C-alpha cells in the first residue's frame, strides 16, 4: 500500500530537479539529490520529509527571502509550463518555505502567499503571521477576500479559521472572531463553491466558541441568496446538532407536534465489529406541514465509565399533515483508527428538531 510520505519519491525529486536546472544558474542536481536522500530520509514521515525538502531547497536559493521568493515564483511558473504539480500536496513545501524563512518580512511574504496559493494552498502557513502581526496580517487577508482568484479568496477565509483542523491554534480569534468577520462578509455570496464552503466552515468554527455571533450573522444574511442560505445552514451544523434553540427557531424547527413511537433497539447486545439496529415511527400530528430534522445520538461508553455523546443526521425534510413514516437504521461499531470502542452499556436516542424524544440502552460486548 502506498503511503502519503511516498509522494516524495526519487522520481518526484528527479523531475523537480530538472525544473530547478531550468531556473537556477549552476544548480547542482547531484548535490541536491544527495542532500535530500540523507541517512535519515528513509525513516521520515510525510511532514518531516516536506520540511526536510524546505530546508534543502533553501540551500540552493538566495539567502535573502525577497530574492528567494522571486526565484520560487519562477520555479512555479516553470512547473506550470511542465504541467507538473498544480494543486499537488507534494509542493506544500513552497508555503512552508514562506512560513519558515519569511516570517520577519511581512510585505514580501504577503506577496509570495498570493502567488504561491494559486499553485498550492497556503492555509496552514499564514497562521504564524496572524499570530505575529495580528490585525496587520488580517487586513491583508481582508484584501485577499476581494482578489480575482478564488484560490486567494479561499486563503483569506480558510487561513483565518479559528479552529482550522491540524493547524496552528489562533486563540485570540477563538475568543473574539470580530476581526475576520469582514472577510466572511465579502465572501458570503462568492461564485466559487470551494470559497463558500470555506466560509461555512469558518462560521462553524466560530459557532463552537461564539454561537451568538453566528446567530446574528444567520439573521442578517437570511434570504440574501440561495448560496448564502446554504452557507448559513452548513455553518450552523454544530448548533443544529446541539439543538440550540435559537438556530432551531431560525429554521422553523419545532418539535411539539412531531411524535416518535414504536422505538425499539433491535439488537440489545452488539459485538464490537457489528452494528446496532434500531427502529421507530415519526408522526406529524399537526394539520399543517412541518419541517422535520431527524437525528440520532449514540452515547459511547468510555474507558473512564462516562458516556460521550455523538450526533448523527438521518434526514431533514417536510412532513405533510398527519404523515407518518417508519424508520429502520443501524450504526456501525466496526473498528476504525479514529475511534476506540469500549465494552459496556451504551445509550441511543432519537432526536427531532433538536429535542431528544426517546432513548434506550444496549450492551456492547467484546
């Protein structure tokens, strides 16, 4: 099986070296290859190999960052001519180069980010600049949100996300996201789906620490456009899963007239690796149609004896007056790398428009 670190292969470096030969006078391909494939390379994981490539490339570029950034632009231009690597994960070391060697030169780094991110994303690399330069860096990102390139606009929203996964934390923005709201405002009706998705993800990040900010945005943006409504909905997904009363009210999701009956956990004992099955009926007892968001929660038994809740969405649709449906669902306990299961009594509940209607227990066994 191919590993992600194997994108940094001899064939990759050979082809990349040929590009460097076209750009850098007196480039020594043999020395470059020797330095890349040192005694430690074989044991390096992906991120180590990426940063190792950054360091070795630095040995062959001008020592002054502004001059090095100009050479990187020429390298990327040549890579495009060779149809090599656009949007490829392997070339993220260009962004890492700016983060590593350009942090003390904001003006040159900002210019480099705009160019590089149109070849390979720089969303992780901009975050140390936000930490160091705060509002000054964010002001540049506000400008990026108006750029003609969707990749630059996306960098503005994605790079400034308060809780970007696997990225450097931005504690000030988690505490108060006000500085990045102009970015989201500029992008709320962006023609690019990837940009709109990034805006939604940023809103969802904000909602985890500042739900009232997202609720205010939802109220302000409502009905602006179909695309903006989609951003709000996706950006409110955590609040919806939490059953936050104000966002439920925003979407007209009341549960008083929705009845859940005949709930049964079909498999009261489940082996790790199998599925828990359950069934129930949903009935709209109102004489009016009703939007119904159906979810279920699994309360996982943990090693400390406590239960940890995770919510799963089933559907969201309009129920006609007096409409009734029967649901049969299952949830897998197949072993996966991102979740460890523990034998013990688990709980499962059915959620209608944010309200837990019924629940029951089942035993997970080895």
